C-alpha cells in the first residue's frame, strides 16, 4: 500500500501548531487559576467577634469582585486560618500560607496583637502587607511595604487620642490632671504611649498611670484607686471585656471626673452598646462612623445592608459601623492597586499604594510614608440620651455627639462626666 | 496616693466579694481534683456552659440568671455523672487516668468551646438582672449588687457543701474515698459510685458559678481558659480536698488582688497572688488547711 508522503515543512507546521494550541491552553488555564489571598483571622478567642465581622466584610468584597469577573480576569479565593486571637499562632499561619498554600497575596487579621508578629515574615519576603486596625505597628519595624487601613493618621499613637485631648483641653477651665489606665496588651500600650505624649504637650499632670492584667474580674479597686488621685480627665485604653468592666466600675464607684473614656474597644459594637445601655451616658470614646454622618458616606449604606443581613445569620455585631467597612476598604485598596498596576509584583504594588489615592466605601484614602493614613480621622464622640438596652436606638441618629474632628463635629462636650448620669 | 480608711474598707469589701466568687468557681475543682484525684481541666468550660444557659433563659424568658442555674443544677449533676462514667470506663478502670485522662478533659474543654461557638457565635454575651446595675452604699463603702448576690449564693453553696460532706453518710464516703478506696470497699461501699456522685456535684457547682460569671462580666465561649490557672491555684493554696481551705484560699487571692490593684497597681496582682501561693507551698506544702 503506497504510503502518504509528508514534507518536512508540513510536519514542522503541525508540531508548531500543536505547541501553540498547547501553550494557549496552558495560558488560559493560568489565567483561570484563582487569585489566592491568605490571612489569619481571630475566629475564636477574646477578639473573635471583631475577627468574624471583618471576615464577613472581606467575603462580601470577594463576592462583589467575583461577580464582576474577578481581578485581572482571575476569580478571588481566600485561604484563611483561625489565629485564636493568639499572637503565638501568627508566624506559623503566614509561613503555611506562603510555603504550603502558595497564596498570591497576604493581608493581616484584625488588631495590633496579631499584626505585629506577622511583620518579620513580611519583611523577610518583601511582601506588601495590608493590615487591619493595627495601632502604630510600623513605628518599630519601619517597613516600606506596610499599609494600614485604620484612620489614625501618620503618627497613630498620637492621632488615636488627639480628639480626646482636644476635647479635654477645650473645657473651661482647662483641666490640669489626667489619669491613664489600660490593659497589659499591645494596643493599650500604644494608646497609652500616645496619651502620655499628649499629656506632656498639653502640660497635664499625670496623677495615675497603670496597667492591669487582661483577665481581671473586678475593676472597682482600679477605679477607686483612680478616684483617690482626683483626676480631672481619665483616659482608658481597653479591650471589650475590660471596657465593660471599667464602665460598670465607674458607675458603681460613682467616679467623679470631668471626662472619662477615650480608647475603649468594645462600645463600638452592638453587643457592648446594648449590654451597657445607659451606663454609657457621658462616656467619651472613639468611633469611625455614627448614623448622624450618613450623608458624608453615601456608599456605605449599600455595604451595611449586605453586611447586616449576614451578621444576623452569623451572630456577630449586627450594626457593623466600626470594623467591617474598613475591612472592605482594605480589600478595595488592594484591588485598585492590582488593577492599576496590572500586576501582582510586590514592588510595583507598594509603589502604587504609596502614590495613589483610593476611592473606598469609607471615603478617599491616601497613605503616608510609614503606611498609615496620610491624615487622621478618628472621631471622638460622647454618648448621651441612652435609655434601656434596645439596639434600634443605636441605628438612629442622636445618641452619639461627634466632638472631633471639626469637619464631622455635631455638638459640644457635656462635662463633667458624672453629671451625664442624672 | 493618699491611703484613706474609705479606700481601705472598700479594698477589703471588694476582695471579700471577689473571693466569694472565686470560691464558687473553685469548690468543684476542690472536690474533683482535691478529693477524687480527677484532673478536670475542663471545669472552666462547664462554668462557661452554665453562663450560656443562664444567658439563654434570661434572654428568652427574662428569668433571673442565678435562680435559673440553681434550678437547672440537677441537669449539670446528670451531665457530671455521665462524664465521670465515660472517664471511668475509658481511663480510670484501665489505670490510664493520669496523662490520657488529662487529654480527655482537654478535649472536653475544646469541644465545649466549639459547640458554644457554633450555637451562639463568638460575640460577648451578658445578662440583665434587677440588681446588675445597683450599688448599695454604707457610708463611704460600696456594695455592688452584681458581686454581692453571687457572693451570698456562693457562701450558701460552699458552706452547704461542707456541711453535706461532714454531716451525711454520703459526704463521709466522699471524704473516705479521697483517703483510702480499698478501706471503703471493705466497708461494702462502691467507691466508683461515690466518685461518680461527687464528680457530678462538682460539675453542678460549675453550672452555678457560670451564672455568677455572666452576672459579673461579659462572656464569650473561650473565656474559660483564663480561669484554669486561678481555680487550681485556689484549690492548691487552700489545701487539696479541704472545702474550708478552698474558701480561705479564695479569700486570700481575692484580697491580694483587691489590695494590690488599689494600692500598688493592678498589673502586680497576678504576681502577688501567685507569689503568695509559692510562699505558702514553701512553708506549708499541703496548702493552708491541707492535711
């Protein structure tokens, strides 16, 4: 049987064609591989309520992005592990994410305590590290690829309590003494450091400056010791259970001072807002959003509607005013940087995030050289008119007066603190 | 800071009230660890379980959280009986109770936490009660009711347990099982049954202590771990197996914490408390009232 003769160019053409098709298919397969973003998150332990709320916000972002076709044509996928609110677990989690799970990008979990232990790994591998609510973490590391989404400003330790001390020094007559108290943990240490700087700058005499162990049960001896020093202003930096303990103890002891609060973590969430209820009246504390300012954040409603629906099911903070919008915004920054640079190159991403301004649900965001917000926007607010423990009252305007910054101010400070209880 | 009589009196009262709460948390450990030699490291998890039961009933029906757990303590008793039966069959009977038994209770601790997380989520929970935000004042001395009510119920419970152990046949059998199980067998009493009921009693006290905890502070599923060290410290300081010793140890730690917080700075409180524990063990290795 006569065979079919094939010329060399014809065979070469077929081989090249097959190679081309193969490469094209491989390329398509690569493009279709998901973009993996890895992180640790506190899903159990003392800060799990916040961690889970942040995770919901990040998942809403992921779903929104994937509904639009993903980033650079790749669907976004999360790989995350529970850090148990324990700093000790963090290095292991990020090592696994990078070496075993081979994620494309990493972001942080929630809070200073779990961000700081991840920093050496990020620096060792030159990774862009978007972080969520770390207070002044980069002050020691000075890492040029670190970015932080909490609006504490370029000098976070100071910016954090700026509004509190501005309000204090705005009182007539000006106060002369201050008491500083906080938990033995990373965030309170940073917040107290900033408060000490303010005291020094404003000439306030520090009459009490102590920390307490996080598992303290009864805070009334601490508040009595503070009362014994007769401070005109009391600055507290605490985590949720101790925030509740300090506010309750201040009420039980009948603390007489002109201003109380500042850095209490917890009253931003529905759980503590409703549990403490009227005990919060008169407390001055930081917030990042209050319902009175809805018109200044026009796109936030869309996000909050999605978040609040999921939060009820997942049994976490049903309000979502504090952390979730910023968790979403953190991912928006990363998304916009990747889209603008069309790359996952860490150097290019870092360079772009340093230079660009980002349009997010929490407003326009620009970063300073140290990765913090270029301008601070911590709102210092005062609780008043709270009756009962109903959550609905906190969804409506009128329960929190914004004292600073000036562009968001909705009213004046009512002092002294104990008079607000009447 | 000027030390006034008012400050001193308040420190004493706060320390005693705190000690009363610590006694309620530790009395179960004193029974299980001190008398039965069962290292129930999951005891704080049952305290948290008690907190959540108090929370549900308070939240849904508005009942007083402490009254609820006293009424529901028979359920904790039954849970304790079942748990001891498993522990006995799987470990104690085979002579493997030391390390494997410890791992078993660690497992129970984590499983309880995870179940609570799955059911209630990870947010902090707290209860409302008529006395939660009330403070009585006697001159310059404050009596916050959220600590006074748990203190009074705790004293009743601890003294009741002591009287029960010393004035009933079953109580004496529990004390005997702590000393010599073989002798108890020779007297015709089944030590396993005695241990089962005594362990169940210790779990019942955990449920009541859980209600105290959620009245005093917000609770989340993993918060029990923070109290593991404390409950064992109270038990060892007071003397293994001594209920009066547990009460005394709890008051010593409560007063130490209150005085240190008031006069020297709260961050020193754990160091002072555990320093006292070490010093006591150095001079009295069996604890304050241990034999």
